[in-house]
């Protein structure tokens, strides 16, 4: 790839800024001052700006503890969006949320710029179960477990069998679903006559929201570790 692409993929610098840095002799490739933005480099070359190594990163994977009040989008006319919680360091990667949580739902949300990963996590075919903690206006009943386990048909889709666990406080439950359709958990509880008053996603596959990650906080996650936790050893894409 071109040197300026390598750097713009991996740093906040724009192509214009990179051109200037090259002009000032601030960029080296394998220790030699680079002369042209079009110079061809590979991921194995050692690129540095002012002596600082720039490792090539095409994709980035972030996890956010989404607070209430934010829309799972990159822009919105009326409400704050989750990418506003992402620092400059990562914004230039053009990350977007993987799937959607409602504005009033909290918890685990992945942000990435890897479209194939996004597709695999959200595709019902991959059977990546998402686990939610829900608080309800009424106690959940043991019969509800069977209703969830049978799967549910809605106007635009049929939900696969969902796992429902009632907590010690019967107004609270954990539910695991394979899809992530619009208001799915809320609609499933509505089907059994309950209203969700609070909803938080706690895991996606084997990836669990870290204890210390406060609402609004973002952390970077290692790509291989993330894929292993979410897809296990199944062939990914
Ligand atoms: N189901 C819902 O109803 N809302 C969410 O935010 C996620 C799943």
C-alpha cells in the first residue's frame, strides 16, 4: 500500500498532514527518510514519525459500557451518539457500533471499523447469543421460560429459542437471544405480559462486560482474543 495510506489508517493524521510530515523529513521507513507519500510499503515495514514507531492497524475493536441517553449510531440530529464517547485516538478509524442497543439500554457495545466482523456478530446464522439483564414491572413466571424457549414469531422475523433465567428477585431476569432485532427483548417480554423497565446487555458470546468498565467508558480489545471469545473456535467468516 502507499505510505500515506499506511499512516492514515493507523494514526489521526490526514493525507495532507502526512504530505507535510514527509516534506519535513519527519517520516522514516526502515530507518531511511521517506521522500514520497506514494512510496509503497507493507505491514512488515517499520514506519516511524519523529522516531516513534507506527504499527499498522487496519481494524480496531473497542468495547463500550453504553450509558442510557445515547443512540447506537455515528450521527443523529436529536440525540448524543455512542461515537461521541470514543476518544480522538480511535475516532479516525471511523468506528461504528456492532448492532444496536436502544437509547435507554445500557451495557456492552462493540465498536469497530471491521464490516465483516460486524456482519458475523449480528447475523443470526452465526448463533452468537447476546445476554441481557432485565428488570420487569411484574414477576417473571416459570411458564415464561418455556414460551421463550419455544422461539417467538413476530411480524418481520421469528426469534430463535431464547434462554430465560429468573433471578432471586422474580422481577429480574437474564435472557439470551441469538438475534438483535429492533426492541427484541422488550417485545419478547411484552408477549408474556411484562414491561421491561431496565435493560442492560452483559455479554456477547463469551465476551462479558468487564467489571471495572464504568458507563461511558471505552477500552480497546485485542482482535484475536475478541474473536475467540465471541466465535469460539468456529470458522469466522
Ligand atoms: N432488545 C431490546 O429490546 N432493546 C435493546 O436495546 C436490545 C435488545
